[in-house]
C-alpha cells in the first residue's frame, strides 16, 4: 500500500500561513497602537469676557468701555 503525503503537506502549509498571519497581525496592531497620538488635553483659550475682564483689571480700558464691550458680548451670545 502506498501512502500519500499530500494531506500532511497541505496542513503544514496551512499552519505556516496561519502563523505568518498571526505574526503580521500582531505587528500591525503594535505599530498602530504606538503611532496613535497621545490624548493630551488641549489648552483652553480664554473667553472674550475673560480677556475683557483682564484688560479692565489691568487698567487698559475704562469702566465705560468695559460696560459697552460686555453689553456687546452679551448681545452676541443671545444671537447665537
């Protein structure tokens, strides 16, 4: 009786392909994770009202200018 080795060859090639896919997938996943940007909180910009209050506190603008600009900011916030 003759025995065929074609079945064993098929399973050997299939195991090799699965092994290559596993190693390739792990490599791809590792590279993808390492290339992701780090989640850092973005520095928040001061609001227009904060800037206005700082300018008033520093003496850059008068009380009348401050009140007028604050009223304009409030109007604009209501329009949105």
